[in-house]
C-alpha cells in the first residue's frame, strides 16, 4: 500500500500541518513549515518534490521523526474546513428597526430646576434694570469734576 494516494484531480497530495508555535524544518526535503499552517508538499506550484522523496521521508526521514514527536500531522487528503459552525443563519435572527427602539426613555421632572417666571416684567424691563444696577456699581466714588469746581470756587 502506498503512503500517498491520488486525489480526484489525478495529482498526488501530502498535506502536512505544523501543530507548534515554531517553524519546523524538514531537513531531508529542504522544506520549512510556518507555525500553525498546513502545506501540500506535492503541489507543483510550490515545490519540486517528487512523491518518492516524500514517501521516503515519511517512512524513515524527517517527516517520520516529526510525526512521532507529534510536531507534525500528515494527511493524504486535503483538510476540509467546517464553515457551518462559523456562519449564522440570518433568517432566524431578528434585527431591530430604527422606528422601534428597544430602549424606553424616562422623562424625569426635577423640582430644583423648575422656577417661576415673572409675568409682569418683560425681557426689556429686566435688561434695563440690570443696566441701571451695573451703572450704579461702576460709578466712581469721588466725582473728579466736582473737586475741580470746588477748588476754583475757593480761589
């Protein structure tokens, strides 16, 4: 029984997965596999390895040694991805609409913030009152012109 089998495309394949966090070097094949990746060693786009070289390495070479150490996992068929567990069925999922909010807002009334407005005074009269108060506060304590007049009167 051959260790390599032909896929449906009439191409040999030997899928090797690195199970560690480090690069793994397969010395007799002159190949390095990155951490947590799966590579087809017999893919003609990436390597010039023959099926005999890979078979010899798997029987008694670096592949056999790394497989025994459980550093590498070797498959003869392409690994299948299980994307069904990663997908969500949207037809069973409900999405809220903007017109219908899930959050209900409460409007609270605070008595501290409520105040009565003076119905008799308008904005204009209030502004005039404030202006008069402001002028009274900023009047000079001593009128300079009156002092000058009083000095002239004394002479």
